[in-house]
């Protein structure tokens, strides 16, 4: 089993004119591909098969707890992310 670390990601939302939390989790490379910023402290080790095929991010609304994954880092940075603020498809 191959594993990867994914993170919550801030993406700029032009309609709101501010960064919002993506509905996907992404690897560091995936965050760069999305033009996003990794939210430090939200890392989670998941099975590589949980990533979308050929991509460096998960499906929309991926829940690592439901998938049986545990966080690898303390969740301190989540305080910057306001719950409910999410970006469309990325």
C-alpha cells in the first residue's frame, strides 16, 4: 500500500475576493497545481488510491476520518479556516 500526505488547502475565490478552504484535500504538489496554499497542521496520511485518478487531490468532500485515516499533525492551523467557507469544485 502506497501512502501520501494530503492537506486542507486555501484557494482564492474571486467572487468573495478572499481565500476559502477547498472542498478537496491535496498533496503539496496538488496544492501548487491548484494555485492554492497548504494549511499547515492539517496533514493527514491516506492511501494513494484515495486520490483522484492521475491527480494529486481527493474527491470533493473527502473525509479522512470516515476513510479510517488519522491526522498526522496537530490541527492548530484550522482556526484560520472558517467552517462553512468552501470553494466550488476545487
